[in-house]
C-alpha cells in the first residue's frame, strides 16, 4: 500500500496497491473493501488523486497515468515516458499534473483536449516526488526529493506558474523534501523534510519559508483537513 485518498464526500477511500497493480476502493464507514480496479501487470501504482468521479493514478513501473472512472470501473492508461510518483489536480478542473522522477519533469495534462505538456525543472533538480496546486489554480508547488537512483538529496521546492506552464521560483526548505500540500485558504504551503524531521511552512504571498516545525522521525506525506470532507 502506498497512498490513500478520499472521494469528495468522504464516503469512499481509494488505496494504491503497488505489488498487485491495483487500486482498492474501501467503504469509509464500514472499512470493507468494495471493489478492486486492476491496472495491469508491471504498473506499480503509487500516488493518486480523486476529482469529479475519476481517479488519476501515477504508475512508477508503468511510466504512465491511469485514469479510472469510478462509476463503471473503466481504466485508461496514458503513457508518460518517465517514472511517475504522484499526481495533482487543479480545482478549476483544467489540469492534472504528474511528477516524473527520472526525467526531472512535471507533465501538464489538459483535461479538455488530452494534450500533454512537458515542463522541465531547473538543472539543480534531483527528482520531483509530490506536488500540489493552490486553490486558485495559479501555482503548483513541487517537492524535489532526490536520493533515489543514486542521486543527492535535495532541499528544494519549485514553484510553477500554471497558466504559463513554467518554473518561476525555487524555495530552499529542509533535507529530502517529500510531501507538499496547500492550506484551503491558499495562504500557506506545507512541506515535509524527511531527513530533518521537520515541516517547512511557506508563505505563498512572499514565497518564503516563515516557519520550520519539528515533528516526528522521517515525515513523509502530508494532508490538510477539509471540513467538507475529501481533499483535492
């Protein structure tokens, strides 16, 4: 099991099972398995997001994104050409973003026409992992982790201007930046620094780290609580 997300009403949880190449749907009230979506051999699904009745799944071994229509179970596979750890969705329903670790890119997938746009990260990048868009769908924050494939550990978060599809800022955080999420008001972004055992708080207005919070050992993913349930 790698990642877990909820639907927009918190009725169902969806879990990636990399070893069996499945996404498992669990009833969030009874904790019973409802069904399993088979992605096919050698996909190794990792991160995923739920949006508008569909699941967008990043496949590490498959080097692709699987799109699952929850209502009928239909699975569509979109080749990406790189190891895909995680996806992000924009709340304006225009784009899905996918991190590609080995090629040091972020893929912008246009939901309207299915077009793929490759956004290269700066030369200092060591390999992006998690990524998250601000609620206004204007900025995408990308945690550059490194370490895998024999690369150095990174301490950088890249900020992508979504309308222009380009990196506009680099923010120094802690060692092995991994998880990232934006607050619901769009004012703050939180990043886990796995080696430093901290969480960096980034002020969106100034694009600067304003707090570093000590937490438990090896922080990985991070989420933000939504009163309405679910999480984009």
